[in-house]
């Protein structure tokens, strides 16, 4: 009678060992699966990060160009309003651009190389 009990006990021990081994393998498989999914997520995000950086650079260029255009517009508006409203500025502008001068005045013009 002692033998059947040992067999039953050894079967339980063997089943417990198999269960522990299967759990360990399942844990490793789960970790590998998690790493694979995480790596896939990172790999799909990398091109998006590069595209975002390119778009941010393009946006910075566009905003810089917009600031330049706005500054030029403001300069031209100020010049237009000065020509329209300020007779002294109009006279200076006419002397410079149209080579106008008053009788008896001597004008010395320095030409710059462009």
C-alpha cells in the first residue's frame, strides 16, 4: 500500500514542477511579447517625430517670412503716410529720388557700388 501513495505524491510533485515551468515560460513569452509590442510602437513613432521636426522648422521659416513681410508693410505704410501728410518728408524724398533742387543750390551726390 505504500507504493500507490508514493506514486500519487510523485505525480503531484511532477505536475507542480510542470506547472511552475509552464508559468515561467508563459512569463518569458509575455515579456517578449510586451517588448515586441513596445518596440513596434517606438518604431512607428520615429518617422512621425522626424516629420514633426520638419514641420516645426517649416513653420519657423514661414513665421519669420511673415514677420519680414509685416515689417516691410509697416515701413511702406509709414512712408506712404509721410509722403501724404508731411511736406518736409515729401521734399526730402523728391530731392533724393527725382534729383530736384532749389535754384542756387549745389548738390553733391555720392554713388555707391551695388
